C-alpha cells in the first residue's frame, strides 16, 4: 500500500512544476530568443 502512495506522489511531482521553475524556463527561452534576434540584426552589420 505504501508503494502505491509513493508512486502516486512521484508521478504528481514529475508532472507539476512550481511557479518559480516555470518562470525560470520562460526567462531562459526569452533570453535565447532575444539573443537570437540581436544576432540576426547586429550580425550582418
């Protein structure tokens, strides 16, 4: 019975992410997109 509970808790932990973690991922992606746009504009000059 405890195996079921720990497995369920592990599945929930793997699926749900905290607000802070999602915020970090969004910041990372935004920075990469911004750097790519900057390189596309400033690179040819």
